[in-house]
C-alpha cells in the first residue's frame, strides 16, 4: 500500500464537503485531506429562501469551515488562481500546493452584468445570499405594484428554486396584508417552466403557481432593465415586449469560475468542465471534477442539472475511486444520475421531486404533491448534512 497521499479539494460547497468527509472516514491520518475555499463559511443554497421568508437570518445560518479541523480535515481560506495538472500543483493567492489527487468542486459564479441595466437599476440576485436580507426588506415595504421574477438563461442552479421563491413571496405578502395589491410574475426564456424535467412536471409546477394567482410567462428572455420601472423582453416568435415592474428579482446568467478556463479545463466552445459521466474523471491524471462546475450531457437536449444532490452523489463516486486507488483495491463505483429535492410551496409544505437521468428509456422526473412530511424532510436534509460535514463529533 502506498503511503501518505495529498488529496486537495477545491471548493467547500456541497460537493467538496461531502467528498472530504467521505475520504476522511475511510483513509487513515497519514493521508492529508486539504480543502480550499475563498469563503470562511458554508450555507446551503436553499437557506436563501428561509432567510427570504423570515424563518432564518443570514448570520445565524452560516457554519464556519474552520470546523473541518475537528473532522481531521485541513481547511485553508484562500482563492485558487490556477491549476497546473502537468506539475500537479495548484496556486492560490498566497502560495503553491502540490497534490497527488485533485477534486475540483468550485461551483458556478454569477454574471448579472450580462443583462443590460440589471445591476444599475437595483435588480436583486435571488441566488446571492448577501442580497436576500435587503430583498426581504424591499418586499415587506411594498404596498402595491408588481414583483417580476426573471430566469435569465440556462443552465442555472436548482431549476425549481425561482418557482419556490414565487410561492414563498406570495405567502410573505399574504402575511403582510398586501397580497391583493401586489402581482407576482415569473418570466423564463423556455416554452415550459422546467425544461430539464419535461412537460408533465412543468405543468404541475404551473398548477401550483395558478393556485396562488402567480402569473407565468414562458418564452420571455430578459434583454434589458431599461430603468427602475421597465423591463424589455425578447419573446420567441413575437418580437419585443415591455413590462412595468416595481421590484425585480433575477436568476442571473451562471458562468464557470474563471480559474477553470484560465487553467485550460474548459475548451473553446465549452462553458463548463466536461468530466466522465460515470467516473467524473477529467482528461488529467488523478484530477476529478464534480458538481455545478461540470457539464455532464445526458442526451442532446439535457444535462445533469446543477443541484447539490448531484454534487453529493458525484462526491461519493469520486471518493470511492480515490480510496480504491490509494488502498490498491478495485473500484466499480459509478455515478447513477439519480437525485431528488423538495420543492417548497409555502405554508410549511413541500413537493417531492424524484429524478433518474440515466434511465435506459431516457431521463425521468416526477413531482409528488406538497405535504408537511416532505417539508420536514427538507429541514432534516440540511440538518443531517451539516452534522455529517461540519459539526464536531460529540
Ligand atoms: C436558492 C437556491 C436553492 C437551492 N435549492 C437546492 C435544493 O433544494 N436541492 C439541491 O440539491 N440543490 C439546491 N441548490 C443548488 C445547490 O446549492 C448547488 O447546486 C450546490 O451548492 C453545488 O455544489 P458544488 O459543490 O458544485 O458548488 P458550491 O456548493 O457552489 O461550492 C463551490 C465553492 O467553491 C468556492 N470557490 C469558487 N471559486 C473559488 C476560487 N477561485 N477559490 C476558492 N474558492 C472558490 C465557493 O466559494 C464555494 O464555496 C439551490 C441553490 C440555490 C441558490
């Protein structure tokens, strides 16, 4: 058995934390596991929605990444600026680090500046947790008008999240006594609400919006935020449309972290790292890529969605391969394309979405009706992961 390997994990998000902990559980302390992140805390994406509806606060929802130390995992807060797979070295703002195995789990970045006028005219980014407390204040302060929620492009993380946000915002307004005076409109460039899930589930989602009188506008691509009151959309086959709004919430274009492109992991004509659909290996020896930074094509039209549950599933497969290699044992672990999530619908209920992207007959997604049980499972989903990944052992 080979001794003392250096395993470096870039990114302490969903995929990176799952991978680091799974490795630590199976590898003895002679093997170093080091996680890098520019942030010093972890916060699960869907907690944005709980901060939005007042169930949580931003500060109260952060878990320090320094807790990794109590799990026997090193954490370095630093920004990765380049990866050199030929030399097996990564470079951060502070120094170089050598590795034997590398897992790239750097997620996505947002590019709201790609939408003319979005930033200048005060659009809120639903996916940036730092925007959420101010967004909540804005919603509570409104007495009348229209809230526009715009999906600006694909792919974006957790496809149901903008629809969940619209349902929760409706509840906030009802509680605030302003719902009757405020319209909620959701716009998306596609002809159905969830292209990745297909027409049936897309219609199920629209039915949920209808029940709360939320208007859905398919085939609307946000072109320009002309001023603080006017949006310009490009509508498929129908030219331009101008719409008034009072408060703008965007799901901005997603782009891969610059370091991946700069280091040659993203080729011309690609937007994300292409990793093997079963093993998550890149073309470089002992370098894996998992989670949102990857594009894993299922067929011509569909790729694995950007969601934590897939990053976690891929982390399992990658950790098993690294453990197998280090312990010199055969490993047949393969990513199975399966995942699930809980789509919150308000009033402490959530629908359950179940998916299998690698089914032989083609991708399958089902949405089960909202229940209090699924909502409780969503709360548990966060709790168990925080405990497994970041809370000190009792
Ligand atoms: C509102 C919302 C709701 C969501 N709901 C769900 C849900 O219900 N279920 C679900 O499965 N998923 C959900 N998601 C999606 C989920 O959060 C992401 O898909 C998941 O976090 C992806 O994991 P990852 O490890 O690929 O990337 P991330 O978790 O984004 O982690 C990437 C990490 O890399 C770090 N990083 C990036 N660049 C650098 C650099 N150059 N140097 C150092 N560090 C860097 C970042 O700081 C970050 O911590 C939701 C997301 C949002 C925004």
